[in-house]
C-alpha cells in the first residue's frame, strides 16, 4: 500500500513479508477484541494488499470469535469514497512463488493463512474494505470495522468453581507495581520541580522517574491500575545510582 510514495518497496517485497507477521497481527487483533467492550468498535487496518495480512487475519478472528464479533457493513459509512469489497478467496505462496493448496503441504505456515471453508465467514469478508491508491488519490489500505456483539466466553476450566474460588482477590494490593511513588520528603531533597510526580523502582530512591499527573492518575493510581504491572514509565530525572 505504500508503493506509491516509496518505489523501492516493489523491489524488496516478497510473499514472506505477510507470512512472517500473520501470527503477530492475529495476536494483536485478538487482544484488542478481548479488551473491547460489548457494543464497541475496533478497526483492523493495514497498508498492505496482501490477503495473508488482511482477509486471512479477519477470517481467523471470525472463526475464533464466532457469535462474539461481526464485520460492520461499510456501505453507509464510506459515502463519497471509492472502495472495493474484501476478498473471499486467495492463494498462498512462499518466497519462491510456489503455490500451496493446503496447510498439509507446508507445515510451517499456520492453517489460518488459507481461505476459510465456512461460507458465512467468506461472505462476511465482503464487508472488509480495500482502497487502491488511484481510487481516492491516497495510499493503499485494507480496513475492517469490527463490532463486538457479546462477551468472549471463558474456557470451561476457567468457569469451574475451584478456579473462581482460587482467583478471587478480596483486597487487591495497591502497591503491585514495580514503580512506586516516592515520599514528598524525598522528592523535595532531589528536585524542586513540582510539575511531575516522581516514582522509583526501589526503596533506595536513587533513581527518580518523572511522570505527568495525567498518566500517573490513569496508569498508577486509579482503581483499575492494580491489573497492570508497570515496570517503566516517564523519564529518569534524578540519577544518584
């Protein structure tokens, strides 16, 4: 999709680019869906025309999250913009341009790279959007607007009474971060700058990291922050190590 502004791409591109990042793109998208609230929207987009990075990822999302997500029809959203429907079928190639009909022929490629067999998933892929550079005088893009329609069901072993009982936290620890706020007395001795809040990774407080109040409120001091494990943030402002 970036070939229009960088002609060198056509000389270095090869099918292995898409194959090498297919799994990573899928994991990122799956994590996004897991974090998305019911009714929320998530855009999966690339600047690639390779279906291995595009429709293959979306098809596997629809396969793994059946009844949880749907691809939004873009007809009413993209008025005045020229676009093309997503592909329902494609071929899988290696770097030698050898075509593989099934995953059995090349075990190092995940089965999710091949077109889906499920007809409902194939038809849903038409709601994906392809934009060629010459369509709207832009770069090339692939876009899929994903809506979460229900919560992701937990595996059976996570629904067992034993697991639920063991996983409950009555009073989650507030100081679960590697980063901890330094006492005001320590801050005054180290710096006069009061625009930032200061945190340290150790009780010795030899290295102080300045973090903006807005980020500190959200990531370190909010009630939901106990779910995070912050190991680095802000900028080292004082170093007496």
